[in-house]
C-alpha cells in the first residue's frame, strides 16, 4: 500500500532553515509527483509547490520564491522540502502529498504531517 | 485570502443532505479538474473526489462532486456524525501555474 512517512517535529529559531523529509513506499517513487502543502493551526490548506521525482523539476507558489527548495533522493525514495529564513508565520504542519493517478489533478496520498514551530 | 471561495461553515441534521460550494475563475476551476478533500480533526486530508466527479476506491457514494463553469459542488447525503470535518476544494491555476485550495468549510452535523 502507498505510504508517505515524514520526519519528526522541529523547533527552529527565526531566521533558521528547516528540512522536512518524506519517505515513500508501496509504489514506484519516480512515477508520481510530490506536492508540499502546509497548514497553520486553525487555518486552511496552503499549497506550497510540487516536484517531479523523475526529472527533479519543481514549481512553487510565488510567496515562497527564493525561500523553498524541493529535492529528492531516488535511491531511497525520499523527497525533501527545505524552507529558509523562517519567521513565526511559518509555524505550521507541513504535509507531503502524492499525485493520485499521474494526471496531476489531485493529491491522493498524504504523509502524516510534520509540525514546524518557529520560536525564539 | 484564497482564490477559491468556500462557505466557512455549513450544518445539517443526521440523515440530511448538505452542499458545499467552491467558486473560482476561468483560469482555475473553469479550465482544470477539481478535487475535494475531507480533513478530520488532527489528521491529514483525505481525497474524496478527483477529476470533478470521480470517487477513489473506498469512498462511499454518499459523497458526490460536480462542476459547472467556474464553480464546483460537493454533495454529502445521508449525513452521519462521523462526517463532521473540514472540507476543501482544490485545483490548478493555469495562469499562475500554481496549485490552490479553497479556504475550507467546516461541516457540523447537528
């Protein structure tokens, strides 16, 4: 069965960086895009960006321009999302989510989420 | 503020039907597939509907989706207490080349 297992909770100081991992299993990692979505406490879902694990091509929301990097290690079927220059507004649960059917139209499988807390 | 507009909350009694709307524009809903997600408290979102009106395996037919023009709708019939959750629409914006979600709708089963 498809599983996405994310790294554990992080506490970071303002200005620092965080790197969240997402280990995939149960399918061929390079066949489906990975999206990153975040959710601040009590707020809605916010799409951050996507990555094609085969090519390494990425795209992201404009608000994260220059701050977010999405990478992967195909040898261990793991995707990574690194966010730099953290502020308190980046405190949120970060999810990785796999494309459902290869069409890019829906996020069908989600990781359990990684809580990132930014605090001094 | 999301580019996809959903009502903040809806409510109905057990057994009843509820409709959740999602309004966008020609660059997003108007020219792309819509998906719907259910998020129970403290859990990750779950895909309910993809490609406007298709249900993944295991999703009851009480959940149905539709799209017309620049709006989409999620219908839930035979409401159950376990349906209390947040519901989000999602799509792609071809002009901005970004994914997007609606602001979310909190469903209360009275």
